[in-house]
C-alpha cells in the first residue's frame, strides 16, 4: 500500500523532534454544493528540529514512532 503524502502548516514546534501540522482539505457538500473547509492535525517526527511555526511542510506516513506520531516531515 502506498504511503500518503500530505501538505500542511506547522502549528506547534514546542516538543523535541515533533511538530504539529494542520492539514486542510476542501470539498463540495454533496447536497448544498457549497465548498467546505475541514482541517485535521497530525503529529509528525522532525529529526533535525528544522521546522518553525507557520512553515509549509510535506509529511509522509511511516511506522509508529511513539503513541501519537505516525508521520514524518518529508520536506520543509
């Protein structure tokens, strides 16, 4: 199964080697045909602690790194 790659914005870099990334998706409501924005937060492993709040990053699925981390920062 291929690994998913998502693009989002870093919302927190408070923890060591971990960033919180907010990923927004847009879709049309099936009945109202109005564009809806939904966002979800992912905890991602940042090996070099290079990402700062506000950065656009790409994250990729990986094997679990901890209780909450299942993603890695692919590129900042």
